[in-house]
């Protein structure tokens, strides 16, 4: 491209220096805020004022950060679920539905089992049953993918809608097991008190956030050091090499997808043992499953980066929501614009990691002497 | 020689003057001069990455040179595209053919021709194509579907296409890579017919042997520069190799020095029928410790299937395979490996190695791994290999795809021959030097020779006949899935082997 006297070229990099991996996302964040600022100014809000309010409500105030961490907890899990499947080039788009099933499964365990269990086992059981329910929800797509090569993208996505209607049916469509029998108002039946965590103080952060972060660390270590992690990396890189080395691709595909489903199910279970305490249709409104895919993509499928990105995203949500109740209310759409711009710039920014931007002065074309 | 001299001054059909072409991180052509006389066969010889294909691409208009000029009949031309090159009578036949499989020969030939009549008459076109083909001694049926043709026939379609479009200068990029010896001979006849008609041919090649036969002149390139230009008669392979590599190269035959020992690999009437087609028919052979048995043949005659059957990737539909006297039919790669087989597949990067994984991780591939992968000993092993085999790499954690072909092949061979704790005594190797530089070929041959001296039984399956003849103690020819010729390595009649490869014995 030539602008004026300058020629702007992209030149492929042979190697990308390490700092670029951090600089590109950081830079895209700045650009996203600039774009958001333009929208804010156009709608008659002060960008600086709005952003400082957003940052305070989302991250820097005590109430803000605890709300953010609370929202980030299940988001870390769905983000890990997406990142984990992608390690083997599998696209699990069904975190949303698997999370709902995790909520249903854990609520069932919280109602039916927790009363019969010793206190210390109640919460772990609820979490594990929730994870298992999430895994179960991806079983069919996983088997179809492993045995017949059916695209897991389509099958996991479609099952999201089934799961969505399942939750709606349990709460709004029937008077079954999951519905609160004590009131005619449609809401979920509460789990046993022993099946719930207490939040830290009066905040909205629950101990599950520690589990989520530890999970990210454990996954990182496991995938780096274990034979399972090694085999998935070989398979993801070159299925023919895996076949050459005698690896069992059916088994690998199945276990990766099932584990990814379990992580997404865990997100739903953490919602139950934490803030909800029941099957809560409120979860259907937040879209944490889909957001998890975005988080994983932004984090470049790195488990540690998933944690940071999830917190960043949750903060944008929390801060964005609180802007609506200021004296000059900012529409929630601005927060969505910001999220969208972050994603757009981060993915677009890849081009600057892979290529070097060169700006050269063009010699004015002169007659060769 | 068909050089045209006009009043003492030579008018070159095509020249490059001080052509420089850069790619990110690479200086592909560094002030290259090249001249082509009318009616001349001029070979551009060099290793992979020497810059010969880049130069050819500049000459045909595919690349624009960063500096320097291209001259056609003594006047400078600024070629902007291959089509523009063609308007100047310059055409290139690429190594990988650019034909539409479902079209007929005639349709492919006229494809992209600008001045076609609005209504195409198939008969007229076919007659025209047949005429062009006949004039240059290219036997070709214009009505045949291209998808059903052999590699040699497809190449003829490409050549006819270039001639039909009025090419005076033909650039052939690695034209013999896919051909059987008789087809190569036929190609050479065509090339001679073209030069007799006053056309010039640029032959881009890294194969020393054939170059000497066909060329009027050879220009050798190394690292983007021209290292020498030699006329017919002055060129011998040893000198050319030295110009190519920059040092003396030994590609003389290597044979077993010890007496033959016990049989380690045995195939007994092995057959494979897939989708109703017989891919491998009744193949019996045995390989003893300390010998190399070579299987020659043109690509696609069952080599791949045979290798995969022995390696346990496919199960044979009939017959027996014995490794160390243990029957291993269809037992899967892990078991076959346990039985004592190491396998170097044809596709180094993508089957034998995981391209994005490091050298260390690729050494781990065939090991017994517990729950946790032990990379410490693999790292030590990788570093030892890098030192011993002179593998050029920044460090042991470099991804194998970043290595050159020769270096990644060294990694693969090292793992399959020398890996610690590996007790395999049978080695199956497929086209181990395909696409490698002369220097790397020498290194790979030395490694295979070492494996033989170490008492391994080596089955070498290669489409490169020279390679088989250089290394094998026993030569078998595979044609349409059957062994059609068998001879001791020291008693080979090259012509008979060539005929067998073409199915004419």
C-alpha cells in the first residue's frame, strides 16, 4: 500500500519475539478502548469519566473486584473447557449447554444426595456430579466425532438449544423435581445448605474461585508433563504422526471432549454451590459458555492466560452493568461494543505478531540515468 | 550445438543481468547472470534453496526481480506476470502440474488461451493439439481425460500446452522428478526435437547424472550465486558436484562388507487387496542382518502400501510377515515396533516427525512413556545426536519443521537407528533422500551404511533408482504391486532394471 511518499508493507516474521505475545493483546486492549471512546463521545458521554467509573466498578473498588471474581469463576471453567478441547484441534462449542447440564446435575445431587452425606463430602460430591453431567452432555457428539468423524462443532452447538429448553422446562414448563414446591412462583428448589459454599464475607466471591485457578495450574502442568498431554500435542500437530506412533485417536478424542464437557459442567456446578443454590434460569441470560470460547481464543488457548482474560472480561461485564445506574446512564451496549472490539483487535493484532510492519519512503520515480 | 552467431556477436534468446531477489530472511538470487542461446539446452543446477527455481520464476515473469534486468533477444523486458512472459514466448512447466484432472488433454491445452473462438469446436481443437504434439514427437491422445494419465503423460500435456501457446523458450522445473527411466529418455527426445526447431530449453535440476546427458551448458548455483558455468564436454559429475556443494562429495556405491547373516525380515506371499483392487500381489522377500535390500520402482506401484504393511499400519489380506521369526501380520505399529522394527516413512515431516514439536519431543515419540514424559534423558540424547550427526539447529528445542530437509531426516534416522533402549534390528526406509541436497544425500547414505554395518537388516524402498543402485546388496523391482525383477547389487544391468520399472520386462 502506498500513501503519499511512503510505502507500507507487511513482512512475515521468521520468529516472533516473546514480548510480542504480551504486547499485541495489550495494544489491542488500548485500541478497543479508543474505539469504545469514540462511541461514548458520539452518545454524549465523557470517555475518560466513563472509563474511570468502569474501571472502578469493575476492578479497583473492593465491591467491584469481588463481583468480578465471582462472575469470572465459572467463566474461567468454560474458558478452560474450550482451551482444553482446542489443544487437540477439537472445537467444543457446547460449553453453554454442558454448563446448564452441570447446573442441573449438581442441583440434583445437592437436593437428593447432600443430605445423606457428611458435611465435608457434600460440596465435592455436588461439584463432581455437575462435572459428570457436563461430560455426559458431550458424550454423543464425542462418540460421533471419534467413530464417524462427524463435526463436533455442529453437534455440540445444537445440543446447547436442547439444554436451554431442558432448563426452561424444569422451571417454567413443569412442576417436577427441580421446581420449588413451596411457592407458585416458578423458581428452582433450593439445595441442602451443606451443599453450598459461603462467600468470602459479604462479597459475591466464593471459594470456588480458588478451585478454578488451581484447576488452571493443574491443567497446565498435566498437559505439559504427562503422556496424555504429549499424545494430544502430537495428534493436534499431525494425526498421521500419531497414527505412525500407534496412538489411539478414538480414545484421545473421546477423553479430550469428555474432559472439556466436564470442565464446562463444573462451571454450572460452581454456580449452584456458589451464588444460585438451585437450578436458576438466570444463568441462561449471561452466556458464560459462549463467552468462555471467546476467552479461550483471546487467551490463545493458554490456561494461565484464560484466568486473566476471564477476569478482564468479567470486569467489563460488571463495570458495564453498573454504568447503567449512574446519573448519565451509559447503555449496556457500550460494554458489549468494548468486548467485541477487544476480540476484534486481539485477533486482528495477530497479523502484527506474525508480520513486521515496514514503512519505507518511496523514491520519487525519476528517469534512470 | 545450435548456437546462432550473427556477425561474431552472440544474440541471446534470454538473459538475466545482475538479477537480485530477496525474500524475508533470504537472499534467493544475488546478482545472478544467466544467458540462454537460441536452440540450446541450458541446465540450472543447484541444491535446494540455491536459488535456481527463483531465477526460473524471475525469467518466466512469476517473480519481479528486486534489482537487475531480464533481456529477451537483447532488449530489456519487464515481465509482470507469467501470461506476460508467455506473450514474450517464455513458458514454464512447474514441478507440480497445473492441470484440471476432469478435463480432456485438448481442453487443458487450450485452457487460458486468449484468442479462442466464441464457439468451441472440440474436433478442431483436438486436431490442432494433435498437430502440435506430433510435430515435437509427443505421443498424446487429445481426447484422453487428464486425471487418467501417468505423470509422464501429464508432463507432455504441460509441454504441448506451452508450445500451443507459442512458447519459444521452455523452462522445465525438475522435470524428471516423477518419471521412470524410459519416460526420462522420451522427455529427452522431445527436448532435442524442440531445440532442433530452434526453441531453447532451460532445465532446472538437482540431479547430477541426467544433467550431463542432455545439456549443452550447465550453470551451477549455490546460496543464490552462480558458482560456475560449464559447457558440454567439460562437465563431469564430480566437478559439478563440487561446484554445487562447495566441497568434494563421495557418492560412490557402498556395499555390505561382511558376510550375510541370519534372516531378520521375511515376507511370504504377501498380498493386499483394497476396494477390489489388488495393490500388492504375492510379494516374497527376505532381508538378512547386515544387508540392504533395495526396492526400486516408479512412484505409485505399491511402495507405500508395502512399507505400511511391513510397519503394521495396514494389515495384509494374504501372506505372512515375520520379524525375527515372529509373525506380525496386522498387529499394529506398537507391536511391530516391539517385535524389532524401525520405520522411516517417506513423508518425514507429517508422518515420521511431528512438525511443530521440538527435536526432543520427536525423540520421545517412539519411546515407552509412563504417566509422565521423561524429557530429561531425551534432551541429553537429542544433544548427543546434534553433535554426532552435525544436525544444524539453534538448539534441541527447535521445532523440526524449522530444520532443513536434510537435518530433519537426520533427526528421524537417528531416532530410528540409534535411539537408546531401542533393540530393533530391522529398518524399513522409504525414499530417504527425496528432495534432499547432494550433501545431505551423502550423509543419509552414510547413516544407512552404518546401520547395515551395525548388523541391521535394512529394507530400502526408493523411487530414486540411483539411490537403490548405490546402496543395495540386492535389488528388487516393484511394478503394479508385484516383484518383477530381482538381481544382486553387484550384477545390476541398469537397462534391464529400467525396463522392469516401466513394466516392459
